[in-house]
C-alpha cells in the first residue's frame, strides 16, 4: 500500500468534545457485547443487541450507512480478520471473536473494535491468548506514539515494534496485516489520512493540535496474506490461521491524548499522557 502526504484534519476543542459522545456509545456497546458473546449466541443476535443499544442511546449505527452493508457490527471469528458479516453462525466456546462497532451521534462518528475469547478466557488456546494480548498491547503502543508535532507514521512504527517484541517473548512470529489500516475520523467514519499499522518509509503527515484518528492493528498467528470471501466483505487469512483486531478512536491535542472510545478515556493505560478535554 502506498502512502502520500495526506492531510490530517484538525478540529476545534468543542468538536473534539462532541466526538466523545459517539465514542462513549461505542465503548459502552462493546462492553455490553463482551458479556453477551457467550457460547450458542449467534453473531446476528449480537448485531441486533448492538443496533438496539446504539439507537436507545441516541445514536445511529455507522456501518449500516456504508453502501452495500446493512449491519451494525462486523463480527470476525477465528480466521476472519475483519469485515465479518453477522449471521446465523452460533459462537462456540474458545472461538476468537473480533467485534467492530461504529456509531454516529449529532453527526460525529466513533469507531472501535475489541477481541475476546467466547466463554471463559481460560477456554482460549494459548496461542490465541498470546495473539489477542499482543495485538491489544500494540494498539496502546501506537496510541502512546501519537503526539502533536510528531510524524503520524510514528504510530505504525510503534505498533510494529510492539508486535515484534511480543513475538520474541512468545517465540512466535506474528503477521501484521498491511492491506487494511487505520484512518482519520470525524464527520465521516473513514477520512484521510490512512494510518498504517507498521513502519513506513518516508515522512507522513505531521500531527497537529486537535487531530482525531482511528488506530486499528490487525494481526495474525500465521502469514498476513489474506483474501476476501465470496460475500465480498469478509476478509480471511489465506492460510486460515487465526487473526485479531483491536481499535480505538483517539484525539490528540497540545495537552496529551484522549481515547474517545475507551470508557476511562485511556487513563489506565496512558499515565501522564492521558488528557481529556473538560
């Protein structure tokens, strides 16, 4: 994938504050879905729960407004990397499930994804737990690298460094998916610029005050090579090894970082870099 010097849109402080509303709706919805994702529940049932939750909390599902897509969530199971379509598939204990959710409130978008083991965490395969934890850790490494005045591509470099370190810890090679990346976000769900999840040669956009991006590493247990199924949406690993996806919508301003889709705003993970706008 080629990256040019795309512009990273900035916002006013009030606009960033306004984006906290859809961020919280998404974060709260994902917390609810984490508890609901039990063995025997179908991915379509999760989708129905999510739509009801978002609408009951004053929002609209973002994904349902993407041309050709009609669901609230993307639910990707095991070897599915991203864009899995909710349906009649019943979840099984030990499945590795990624849930991607977006909401619109007052014209602003929030977008986030979590991964989880269906049923008890202990039901997960050791390698799946390693993958899940490594991917989440890389997300926070990427978020922490977002700073006003720095190169946006520092985010991807930090994600890659974190994944490589996790691989050494577990004596494993994780694959970083390069075909799908993060993005700018605001009045639209997908905006310029692309936010790669890996180190990129050259210089990217400079992060300026009150910028908002969605950072979303996608990582595999095997090779990162992937293909899209006949449904034209679901992306799976070509070797059918399992995959994982984590995402947050993040605001960066002169005072620090505010994770708009994290219920605590990122306080627990960011330390002194955590800086909500009052």
